[in-house]
C-alpha cells in the first residue's frame, strides 16, 4: 500500500520514485489506483487505455518597462502583452491540435501591477495544459513558449520571458488486459449494475508515474461519492454538468457507502492479483 503525498500538486509519485521507493521495497507486478469522483456513491467507474490526461504547468514572467499610466509611449506595457498572450494561447487547441486529438490550455492565473495609473515592470501568468499523447503534449508545450516569446519580442520587451515548467504528470494509462481482469473481479463482487463505463477524463493523476518508472501495468478506476439517487437521476436526465465535481466547494462525498466501497474495491483488486502469484 502506497500512501502517496502531494497528488494534487502532481509531484508526490515522482518524489517517491526519486527518493528510492523501489530501491527500498520490492518491485510490484502491477500498480492499482483509485480516486473518488462525482459518481453515485457505491458505484465504480472504469475505462481502459488512456483514462486521464497528462498535465504540465508553467509559470511565465513577461518583462516590460514600467512608467506612469499617462505616458504609455514611454513604457513597454506587460499588461497588454499578457492580455494578447492569453487570447493567442486559446488558438493552440483550435488551430494547431488535430481535431481528432484532445488538449486543453488554461490560463488560471494572471497577475500584474499594483495601481491603476502605473504601468508595471512585469506580468505573471500561470498556465496549465492537458493532453493524452506525447506528440500533442510536446506540440502544445512548444506552442505556448513560441507564442509567449513571439508576443514579447513583438512588444519590444527589454528581455525574453521566463518559463518555469513544473507539476508534470504523464497520461494515466489503464492497461487494457489488466483492467479487464480487475473489472471482472469488481463485477463479481459488486454486481454488474454497480459498474459504470467512463469516457476519458481531462483531469490528471500522477499515480501513473509508478507504472511508467517500473515498466509494469497500471489499473485505475473511480468510485462514486455523491448521494446515489439524485446523482443517478442527473445522469439519466443529462444533467451531469450540474453535479459538483472534484475541487468544487460543493463536492462533499457522503460517508457511506462511499468509504466502504472504496475499501472493498482496493481489497478486491489486490486479492485478484495476489491470487495470481
């Protein structure tokens, strides 16, 4: 059992591997992982192949030349620079990623200045990207740097922008054959009526680092935490977007049957594979 820290920062699994986790403990044959989600409590959500996206975050600093707001001609405005960057970044998915692929580019943080009549020296952006394949991931990362650098140069910035990439996690791949075996065990234990096939999820989970580092299969699933009757009705009526999701202030899983289902799922999965040794 791995008590993985810092999953929300996407650095915990990599930190454990780099700290010698698999040098101190035997190499496992398979990695099993789960996460509570906005599904009916007592239900298991499953998929196979790429089930969650790769994630990368980057802090960007744009450099300008500060001055008085009444004399913009004597300054280089990093706020305008940042505004143009935010707009241009939205074109990556729309115009550079093939329509058959999936990617997300989100600017979650934009910070600049301290007063309305002062043009600041710099502007900061926090950008997050999601993709399912290494090729699209590389394309989007490269496009972000190209667009930001190009806007900076076009604006006459006194020096190039700074990029600090962090919080990277690979796409989470639930190996198809191992997933089939695990889901069959869930079906026998819980009943097929409590299993829900799931589409790919654009959110990310760094548990995939373990299997990637070891070269062993990973099986990953979700289990529900929301009140079952109203949540099932939302699924049936096409109101899934109305349900509170992870990270929402309204996401408050009911204790039962959420807790017991999560424990049972891990135990059933573990016994399924321990029995094959």
